[in-house]
C-alpha cells in the first residue's frame, strides 16, 4: 500500500483524535518503521490493518466507520496531492464513472506499484450510477467515504447505498444517486 495512504491516515487520526492517539496506535500496532512513512514509499498492507484495528480499540469505534471517515478525509488529500487529476472533472458523477478507466490509470502511471481496486460500471445515467467495487483488500467503506466526499467537493447532494456481494467486503455493489 502506498505511503500517501499511511501519511494521510495518520494526519486524519491526529486531526480527529489528537497526537496522543497517533502515538498510542503506532506503539500498539508494532509497525516496522515506528510510524514513519514517506508518501512515495510502499508498505505492507497488514500495517494499515494493524493501525486501523488499534485505532478502533483506542477510540472504541467500528473499523468500517473509521474507514468511511478516512475516505471523507482522503479525497481532499488526494486533490491537494494531485490537483491535475481532479481538475479534469467539473462535476462528481463523471469523476466517479472515470475512476477505473482514467483516474486510477493515471495513478498507476504515477505510482507503478500501486495496488488499486477495480470498479465495474453496471448502469450509468445522468443522475444514477451503479458500480461494483472489487479488491482483495476489502476497503469498501473507504470507497464509500471517497464517493460521498467527491460530491461534497463539488457542493452536490448524493445518496449512496451498497450491498455486500461477498461477506468479507471484497466485492460490493454501490448505487450512487445524485440530487440535482
Ligand atoms: C471518488 C473517487 C475514488 C474512489 C472511490 C477511490 C477508491 C479507492 C480505494 C477504495 C482505494 C484503496 C485500495 C483498495 O480498495 O484496494 C484506492 C486506492 C488509491 N487511490 Fe483511489 N479512489 C478514488 C479517487 C482517487 C483519486 C482522485 C486519486 C488520485 C488523485 C486516487 C489515488 C489512489 C491511490 C494513490 C491509492 C493507493 C494505492 C496503493 O495503496 O497502492 N484515487 N482508491
């Protein structure tokens, strides 16, 4: 998993829960680098799982809720790190529809060793999009937060619902409805 995800995760934890919680989860999760990550580095995905589980324990929150909150935070971070990618879109629906064929393709050029999910579009209209998230990492709640945050970024209202097609969250169908 790319370092930018780790650095932004720890920034989110600091902003929401404070520096003491950052220190505590790094200690509790026995990370190899003692919580030091560079945005272009690549680290073991299990370290992210350990940090998330530790955070869930320290702040007594559900892991999926924390991933969702992180997704809300992460969109803004990705926009700050790579404005040239998001600048191509003037509204959220086309952006979400382009994750698979444009956005993550671009990301793969920037970070050749990125492990990205896939998004298969089942149905697409001006105001509704149905797509299936697939990834062995099962970070569907992160995807959920990112989608909602993309709409907030453009000041648009959205309803997002989802169905787990696999109980472990490795395949999830999202229905995204814009209120325009
Ligand atoms: C709303 C739009 C987006 C959604 C729903 C989305 C979804 C995701 C998810 C769920 C992951 C975690 C990996 C996994 O699940 O297997 C991921 C990884 C990633 N995405 Fe996206 N993404 C979006 C837009 C973007 C944009 C705009 C950028 C860059 C400007 C970006 C860059 C990345 C990077 C760098 C990773 C990490 C890959 C790794 O750790 O190896 N994504 N994305």
